[in-house]
C-alpha cells in the first residue's frame, strides 16, 4: 500500500510539473489585425475563423492544457497595436500573437515581443525586413514577402518582354519595400522604371495617379499596395481604359478576395504571385471548403497563413511541453511544417519557405464557377523565392 501511495504521488507530481510549464495552465493566442479597415477583407474576421479551425484541428488542447483565443482590431495604427500587445502580454497572459497586417505595426510589436520574450507569427505584413535586418528569434513569417512577390510577378512580366514600368505605391513601409524589390529585379533583367507615384493608405480616388501612369506609356503599371487600395486602383484603371490602351496592370500584392470584389471583367489578364490559392491541391481545397462553410468566402493567403501558423505552434508547444517562447520557437524551427499536405520548413531567421505560384487571372469565359479565378502559369521554387539565412541580413536569429 505504501508503494502504491508513493507511486500515485509521483505520478501526480509529474502531471503537476508538466502543467506548470504552461503559464496560467493554458495557451492563449491573440489574433490581432484589421477588423474593419482597408485590409479587413483579406484578414479580419476570417483570420479569427482560421485560428479557431486550427485549434479545433489540434483537438482543443496542447501539452495537456486548453487553448484560448482572443482578438482585437489594431486599426492599422502602430500605437494602438503596441498598447494592445503590452496589455495582452502583461495582464492577459497572451503567449503568441498572430495575423498582423501592416509592416509599421509589426516592427513596433517585434521590439515588444522580443523584450517580453513572447511569440509573434506574422501572416499579414509583407516586409522582407521582418526576417532580415530586424529579425527576432521570437518571430516567424508565414506568408509571401515583398522579395518573393517581386521575384514572381516582375520576373514573369519581364520575361514576356514587358520592360518599362510605372509604380503606384502605398506610402508606408510595405509599399516602399514592394516597389524597391520589384525595381531591383526589373533593372537586373534589363528593364527600366520610368516613373512612380505614392499615395496614402485608404485612397479612394486614383484618377490623377492613373492619368500620370497612362501618360507615361509604361508597358506595366504596377500596384504596390494592398486591400481596398488595390481594388480601387484596378477598378479605376479599367474605367480610364489603361488595359484597353495596351498597358498591363500588375497587382504585386493582390488577394483572391480582391479579384472577387473587382470581378473578372476588370481583373482578367492580371499577373499575380501567391503562396496559396484555394483551388491548387486536394489539401488546399479541403481546408478552403470547410472555411467557406463558416465564413462565406474562400480564404486568402493571409487567412491560410494564420491557420498553418497556429496549427504548427500548437504542435511545437505540445512537443516542448511548455509555452516558453524561446523553447517553442526553437521547436518550431526543428519541426517540418504541414502546409495543406505539403511539407515545408522554417529557416533559422524565422522565414517559412515554400514554392510560389505565378497566376494569370482568367477571363469570364474561362472561369468554371464562383471563385475559379486563377490559372497557374509558373512556379518559383522555395529556395529561390525567398532570401536564405545567408542573404537575409538577419543577425539575431538565435535566442540569447
């Protein structure tokens, strides 16, 4: 009997010790994004749906503890996002923040997360600096960045001998990076940028900018923007007859929801690069059809990135038996990532790498039904689509 009591106490002590590795005896995931603004359509409420699906697919527990999701709208304002993050980390016990569109928001939160030793998993912002010079061992980047988007879209168009470019660029870090990386590739391939114009976030009227782009006679009018800005620019480009006049409009950072908003009549012929399209494989279709039943529209790459990142984080936390950010991030970089049935990996600098698809937007006649918008025309292999550890410029990938 005495041996039985001792054995029971040891078992209870072991269980208590395991649970004690998780602060508050649970994992808390914060979904922070734009819930009502210019990019709410590509992340927003859909990102919350994606995070919940990942928790459901994990069985609702990791490492023997339950999982809780909270959400907030950062309004695309760095000061708002920073205040929320400090509240979440200091008082709410949030272990990891996910989604996070807007590069300016992300750069502020990266400093806070590194200071607090908490995790960020970014699926919205696209700046290459996230895993470059500003990298952190507590940060991972799950979706396309400006470097990869430039290599896909710009390379595909220059290869078609479309070598003169004019940029309409969103005037913040994301837009600047996208223009810079695309410009570099265009010039490396013998092309030329003959002009550019910048616009603030949430621009409704692109008429003056589009007239300047049209008068430039550039072969490609490149939109270095996102969300409603991209949608408005594409619609108005059609109204001004830019495509009918022989110029090509390239949406360097477009989402399937953007094409849905614009319609195939206006968007046909666009060249778009993305690491996720709902109708690519059996795995992407299975996830997307489940998502559609809940959200009423197909997922964007941002929402797919939230799902993949949360599922992988929970697998790593389960294996590490802790929510300690340093240990979980180390485990995340060791484990292969399941990206809808395809195995991909995380580099030491936090960059998730995978093959990118280059797509042409279909004509209305080519589309076979709702949301059937893209035709794959090329593939960019993972090892060439993204910066390597050696070329990224990251000097802080290891936990200190």
